[in-house]
């Protein structure tokens, strides 16, 4: 894994980002899909 620029940190680093999609109702939330992105 190589170090890449991470805008949230303002520097080069090893990092990970997760993106999730949820269905939301009046009383509950249910995860539909989740994806993990790794630097490098």
C-alpha cells in the first residue's frame, strides 16, 4: 500500500474511506450496501 494525498488530513497518508447506503423509515434504518475504499 502506498501513501496517497488525503484531503481530510491535508497530507500524504495511508487511509480508508467507507461509503454506506441506508434505507430510512420513521423508526428504523436498514443498511442496503457498504463499500470500503483503501488508499493505494
